[in-house]
């Protein structure tokens, strides 16, 4: 009797040790699928990330207008931080001295950082691109900087990022095939250098980024090069740069399939709610976008019945909530009239409440999709999603 009990304890301890060990690693488990859509869990030492996942953007070590605990309450498992912004101000070295980005911004769960490449291209001045990397002037104070694959890995390590992105280059579309191919091959050489500079860091992940514009053959070449190097996850880069939804979906129809089935797939910088639904349908597991938080500050609100502009005069006398079905504090405690008033008065609470609502809407959208995929009813769910939006906002009073 005693022996059975102690062997039971022993087995429990062994299982627990195995579990603890697994928790120290980065891993992805697919738990179900429906068509190409997948549901799963990414495990990291800082917690689990339920997929498909939407990552709110915390550019300057804050999701604007939100406290970290409130971001978590919306249902976010992971945030995105921007390497370019943080390296310029307050600098990665300073954040490292202060204990890393998680401690600095009071967010203990996983953080993904981008490589800085995309934002150098879109924000910095006097950019110069060479085989070695890119030099540029800061958009804040004009100071001169360089990012190479090695420096990008160093910055992201100093920040303490859980998911690190390869340093890459992405041409603006449309571009000639020759330009796209050359850029993609440079990014693949940088991916190799990123992999080598990243080294072996248990518990931290490095994601490769597929490039190749909208060209199927270049996307395949890029995916093969990345898979050969070997990464913990794979991003589809170079989309959502103005090509339009139809072209983006057309590309995702083949691009996602070219990436390894057993690793997370991340579509960078996407997007509007219907972009996200279309991406998940095509096999994407992770997304990020400033849209819900930025729109919250400009009075644009996402609901099950489409977009509502709170600044519109029709809301001035409306005692009803934004969205009756929503669990967020803006909908639970305030009327459209109040939200309209504080927006028009430019009160800070307006940005807080509308951002809270938008992030809640996005996270609830992800939860609904995870449930629908797990129960293999994604097509029905998607039809209802589009029908709700087609209905439009509730009738004015
Ligand atoms: Zn709400």
C-alpha cells in the first residue's frame, strides 16, 4: 500500500518535472483544425499564448491609453513591442539596465518584438541599405544609427523579448519582380545571420520572415530557405503594405501553406477584423495591428455590426451602450451619449474607454474563432460574422 503510494508520488514528481521542463521551452501544439484554420497553444516560460492570437501593439513600452492589467483583462496573452522606437528612446541598453522590457512596462506575459527593419523603412530619414545592414537618421532627433542582423538580435536580447524576429528588408509594393527577388534573397542572407547571432537561448524563440511580394515562386523560395535554416516560428512578411485585401488573401492562399505545418505562422501588421478572419481561415496563427488602439483614439469603434463613428451627432442623445453584447467597461457602464461627449470634449477617458472596447472586441473575435475551429464550425461562424457586419449599426433613436 505504502509502496504504491510512494510510486504514485514518484510518478507525479516525474510528470511534474517533465511539465516544468517543458514550461522552460518554447513550443507550439496544434489542438485542432477546420479546413486550413488552426487552433492551438504556444507555450513559453512566461505563459501560454492561445492561437489564433491577436497581439496588441505596445510601441513605446505601452499600449496607448491602457494599463497592462486592463490589456490582460481584454484577453491578450502577448504584446508586441517595436525595436525601432525602443532603441531610439529610451534605448535598449537603458531598458536592460532597468531589468528588461517586461519589468520596465509592468507586463509579465510574453512579448514579441519586431526587428526594426520595417519601421526604419517607413519612419527613419536618410536610409542607406547595404549587404551589411541599414544606416539611418532618427525621426525623433536626427541622430545617426545602424541596424544589422547582429545588432537587431542584440537589441531584442537586451529588451528581453520572448519572440524575436529576424532582421529583414521589405520593398514597397508594387515593385518589379527583379527588385522583389533581390530584396527577398538579401532578407534570407540576413535570416541566416540573425539565426547565428541569436544563438541558443532556451525559452526564447526566433521567427523567420518569409518575403517575396505577391509572387508564388519567390514566396516558395523564401519559405524553403527559412525552413532550411530552421526557426521556432515563421512570419509572412511584406503584406498589408497597401496591396489591398484581395491581393493579400490571394497571396496567403499559397504563402501560408508553404510554411511548416508544425510551427506557428504569424502575419505581420494585420489588420481590420475581416482581414484577421480571412487570415485565420487561410492558416495564420498570430497577428498584430495598431488599428484597435489607434482607432480608439480617433473615435472609430469596432462592433459586431461593423464600424461606429462615435463623433457622429446621432449618438449625442443616445442612452444605449455601444454594443449590448460587449463585456468591456465602455459598454457595461456608459452610454453612447457619454462616449460621444467625452470624445468631442477631447477628454482622456475617451481614448481609454474606446481603446478598451476595441481591444476587447478583437480579443473576443479571436476567442470566437478559436471555439469555432475547435468545434469545426468555422464556416458557419464566418457566415454569421459577415452577416452581422452587413446589418450595420443599430437604428438611430
Ligand atoms: Zn465594449
